[in-house]
């Protein structure tokens, strides 16, 4: 089967919806034509000139990168810096670049889950869930149509709360209405008041699925005019947010844990605050620059917080309440390229998928 770049993008945006990215981010298709057929996909942490050259040599016309090569608007394309050089090379060679950044950071099966798996954490959960990503739908249906409508809503993606699906609330009552002479009533008759035993249905849904769920409701509902209301909620979405919290299968000595961390994450060095002389059991992680989550990591009861890009004075904020580790930005997210291959291979079994062999880390160690 031949797939287009649009096919790949549509799938990735179901896995990590663009609406989950931060406002400053630039995730999405950066170069390329959505209608082009895919010849191969190269997965990387960064899109650089060397990565574009690798894609060309492999016969790939799509690079899926974690970090967007363009963060700020470009006023010219003259090749005066690495960003412009990379974009020019990609365009000249018909290479599409797609970035899946903070939206992949924020999903429960994304970047931080990959880190948690590498470390061996269990019982994982999002450290700081995002708010205002959920909506509540309320509608009213005849009693005999309840199961049909609920089934349609669930199929469209409503009624999922954490690890539970098919979630709803129903209550019985009576609906009243009088069809006009131009109506085509499913119940009652034109011009006559009618009272119908009905069920009130309430379900939660991701706000990004509102259109799909409403379409399913209207298709499954027997009434000509469907009564419903939709409300955006401030509730937290437990499956979307920043950082991740998890437990080790068993408590470890601090030094023992740090040695295991260095091996599992393939680290050259770990910068950390003073050890506290107590076992490590609960662990908080955030790929990339995550020190902004330190207050929440403390409140969670985590024994250690693993992230990167920590400034000198920010280490003091640990205040001997938690061990804070800086393992490096590249090192914290390098396994994201493996995650991307895993995600794509679940859907596209006959497309050539590659892990970049280019080391894009701008930092070297003696």
C-alpha cells in the first residue's frame, strides 16, 4: 500500500494531538507537501543538515523529529545559520520535516513514559495533568434508544476516564414537546403536545473530539431535533500533562540508583544535588528542560527528580527535600527516536522506518 505524508501526519496527530502542545511551540509539518507519497521515514531527535543528508542517502523523503527546526519566524532563507541551511537543504531535496514536540511530551504514552520505562518505573502517572482539555456532553434520548446512543458516543471517543472506558451517568425522566405542522416527529404527532419517557445521558470527552462526538450523537439519535448541551470543563485530564511520576519495583540505595540510571540512560555524567541518605523509591522525571516542575515533584513525595538544563541557582531549590538530577537535554530525550519508530511501526508495517545514526548533541564531554 502506498501512503502519503498526510497519512503519517494524521496518525501522529491522533497519537499526540497538536492542541496538546505549548503555546510557544511549533510542532507540525515544517517543510514538505502533504500529498507526496512516502518513500521512507527517518526518526530523529533533531532535524539538522546532517540528518537531512542521511535521509537523502536512505531514500527517505520524511523526517519525523522531536524538536522543531524552526521555532521562531524566519524573515529570510539565505543560509546564514544552521536553521536556514537545514530548511534550504530539505526543500531543495523534497524532504518533508515533521516535528512532534511538546504534544508528545504531554501524552501519557509519550516522551516521559519512554524515560520511565528505561529507568524501570511502574505505576506511572502524569506528574502535572493539564486542565481545560475536557468537555461534558448532556443529551436526552427515549429510553429504548439509550444503548444505541451510548454505544455511538463511546465509539466516537467519549466516556473515557483514565484507565476506564464506557463511563457515563444516566437518569430517567420525562421529556415534553409539541411538533409543529412542518416537523417530522419520531414520537408523537404534529400539533399535539407529547410526553415521552427519556433518559438523561452525561459523558465526558476530550475537547478536541467535540465535533466527532456531536456528529455521532446526531447520527445515532432518533429525534429530528437533538436536545443537548456541551460544556468546557476546568477538570484535569489525567492522561495529558507535564512530567511523569512512578515507583521503582523496590527501594534502592541512592548511589545504587544513580549507577543504574547512568547505565540505563547511557549517560556520560550526572549532575545532582546533595544525597539525602535515604532510599529511592518514588521517582519524578521530565524529558528536556523540566526544572519548572520541581515544586510539584516535591509535593508528590518523589525521592528524586530527573530532568535537564538546570541553572546553577535552581539546584538550591531542592532545599534538601529531594535529590535533583540534571542528565543533559539530549541524553534525557535521545530515546524519543526509538519511541517514534515504535509508534509508527504499529500502524505502518510496510514503510521503511529508520533511526538516525547522526549524533545531534551539540555538547561533548572529555
